[in-house]
């Protein structure tokens, strides 16, 4: 696990936002919530958010053009 992803806190609005984007990305990729690939998406999404990518369109654009599966 990435320490920054574990130690940072988010307010309820941020969690709802991240969950909504995560659900959208997983749906588009056909991922189930408990899969390794979905976990990889979640970790990367949190890292991007913590680095300042807080715009929904930017997050979607990142994941639309990024392959996690080799």
C-alpha cells in the first residue's frame, strides 16, 4: 500500500466525488469493486487527487487514456 493513500483524510464530499469517479471508471472498464485492477485504479486515483488533479473531467481523461493491463 502507498503510505500517502492510507494516511491522508478526505471530507465526505471528497469521498463521494472520488467514489463516483471510481465507479464510473470501473463501469467503463468492466471492473468489479474487489478486483486487483479496481484496487489499482483506486490507488492511482487517490494519488492523482492528492497531487492536485481534482477535476472530474481530468480524472476521467487520465483513465480513458491509461491502461493498467499491460
